[in-house]
C-alpha cells in the first residue's frame, strides 16, 4: 500500500477508528510497518515529482 504524503519515517504505526478505549477493547485497531525506501523507490518518487513539476 502506498500512502500519498504518508509516513515517511521507517517504523511501526498504530491505526484505529474512533476513540482509543473502545477500539482497543473491541479489537478495531492494527499496526502497519513502514520499511526503509530502497534506491528504486527513491528514484521512482523523485521522477514522479519531477514529472508533476513539469506539467
């Protein structure tokens, strides 16, 4: 999954919907991991930015 302007720092992130107390109690939460960008990903991102600037 790719998030536009999403988490850019590697790490584990908690997601939930609504109040934290109810979400945890009813299991409506999760964790996703953001990995380090590979060189290929960085190149793809930079090329995309350049193309958007040229429009």
